[in-house]
C-alpha cells in the first residue's frame, strides 16, 4: 500500500475542503469526490491497494481520503490527466508539518500521520493552534 500527499490549495481548514466537496457533489457519483492532477502515479497498483490522499492544509497534514480508483481525463489543452476518485468521507489526521511542494508526492504508510480518534475530532483545534502544537512535536 502507498499513499499520496497533496497540497489543498485555497483551503484554510478541513471544513473548507468538505464544503467545497459538498458544493461540487453533483459532478460525481454518490459517495465519491474527485481530484484531477496532471501526473499519473507510476506506482498505481500500490496506491490502489488501500492508499489514501493526504491533504496538506496551510502547511500541515490535517486529513485524508481513501483513493477508490484512478480515471483518465483529457484537459481542454489535450493533455492527459489523472482523476483520483476518492471516498467522500474526509478523515481527520494528527497534524504533521509539511513544507510546500509542487504536484503530489508518494507518502509511505510508516510516515503517514495517524487518524484522530472520535474523541479527538470532537475537540477540533483551530488550525493555528494545531500547527503550533505540531511545531513543538506535541500533536
């Protein structure tokens, strides 16, 4: 199994991500969302063997979505792209700092932040506090 790490550009919080998905839900089959990226994963079989897309929001990994499948999409410019078809459920993770990068990166499961427990999701921290705690290694 292998995960993918991607910047969630334009989102200020996990709530922004889920609201964007809700606003665009009419574009996808029920229970799914999609994120289109230019590059197709060369390690496709590993990604599809239970991998997730981990979202970096404001420099911190805060959530993930399970990758269900990959679909080919052609852009208006004629360039072939990869649609990551995702489970609609957004799972919050322990905050983990990440420096900016372009595109996406593979993320080994051993390096992936753990999912938050249900108790933890009830006590959602403001992103600035979550980042401060991650900075000092407490969260």
